């Protein structure tokens, strides 16, 4: 079952698909050698939840649900995602179970809204198919003949596989969400810089420039690191400085270095 309850809504393939499969950059359908060997199990409770969503948004259902849009629901997706993280870090197994369900419901909600779009509809089946094809394409060491037996080997090849999937991107930074929290973005950008051997900081900055070094050698664990970060924010605040804005600017400087390094070392994603 999908969100097209009773067949009342049109079902059209999502953009980038040919004959039910995601098109590769040369427009040839991708057919993973082992994809046909997958045997999905039935998921009656998932189908039931999809049916509940379709019923709530159908005529005679819930007026509030029926009038929602992708834009109006965005804040709830963020909220539910944060609640899931909080449950993972601080809650019980039952809390995690409940919050995973709330995040899943948000996905189904957005898919049901998309299914009713008059110009470019897609359904939860399209969403699942796109995701499955993406994961198959990004794991050629599992579904193809690429050899990557360790997690380090997979990580080393991950960006290459992503570039093959999205050849139009000019930088490894393209696609990084603008709404990422600053500290999360900083960690991600530093990871990209490390893979490209880009030095993220100047010696003049007064802090270590090599990965693995620490501003405070006594930072032994995440609790100590948290105290250290909090102390930096406290010091910045006491001097009238905006710590988040300062970090955003520092991250932008690293991004500029990464883009400069990419432009010198290779053409934009030639794979």
C-alpha cells in the first residue's frame, strides 16, 4: 500500500527515473547486479500507518492535516528530529521507539502532500525507491564488484561514489545544508578539509593547526570538551563577541580554502 489510498491521487515517477530505476549520469538505467537478490519482507504495520495518514488527509478526515504544506511542516520535522536525538542521548528504548515513529510520520506526511501535487507528484513508493537506489549506488562494494573491506576503505571512497552520482556538483561542499548548526557544519567542513589535505587554520591564529591536537591538552573526554567550549563562549560573551558568528566566519574561511584547493588540483568532478 502507498499513500494513494483508493487510487484517488496520481502516481508519477520522480525526476531522474527511467523505467522504475534511477538514471545514471549518462542517462542509462542503473541495474545493480545484486538488486534483484533482495527479498523485501511484508510490513503490515507500516502499511497501516501509511493508510492512517492517507485517511487523515482525505476528504472527511482532519482539517488541520489536510491544509498542511511542506513549508508549514518543516518546523515540526526539525522539532521531531531534535526530540529523537534527545531520546537517543537521554531517553529509554521506549522513548527512542516513539520518537522514531514521530520522525517516520513526518516523512509519510510530506510524501502524502507530494502525492497530491498537481504538477510534479510523487509518492512514498517513489521516496523509498530513490533512497534504495541511492544506497545501492553508494555501496558498490556490496552490490557490485568494488573491493572495500574495511570501514576506512569505504570512507575513503565515499566522496568518489557521491561525485559519480552527482557529477554536476563543482565542489565537495556543494549540497551541504545551509541550515546546519554552526558546530555541526564546522565538524563536517573540517572533515572535507582533512580529506583534501587543506590546512584549516593559520599558525597566527594561536591554536594548533594539525588534526588530533587540542587547544587544551587536558581535554580527555566529551564532558571536558564541553566545558572547554562553554568556557570559550562564556569568555566571548563577557567581551561582547558573538561566538556563533565568529565560528561561522571561521568555517567560511575554511570553505574558501577547500574550494581554492579543489580548483587547483582537479577539474570539477571529472569521474
